[in-house]
């Protein structure tokens, strides 16, 4: 799912390994809440990242800083 999402919304950027960890956490949280990760949710997540962080590298760096 992570690769498909990346190719759809961020195909112009290189893929970063942090994407797999972010998606793993997202899937785990949604599954524990018995919620589905829908195409609309994936689109909204991509839009938030694009508007708030500009690109995936900035998002990954912000996540890294938040977890310190």
C-alpha cells in the first residue's frame, strides 16, 4: 500500500525508507480502531503532507523530530 500511495501522489520524488514505517504505524492504529484506510483517507493524507510539509522528506524529518 505504501508504494502504491507514493506512486500515485509523490511519483516525482524518490521513495524514502521512513515511508514504510509511517504506513506501518498508520495501518496498525487504524486496524486497532477497526477503521479502514480508504482511498479518500489516502488522498487527504497526501494533501495534508503536500500543503503542510511540501514533500515527503520534510514530513519524514518532522516525524523524526517529533519522536525524539
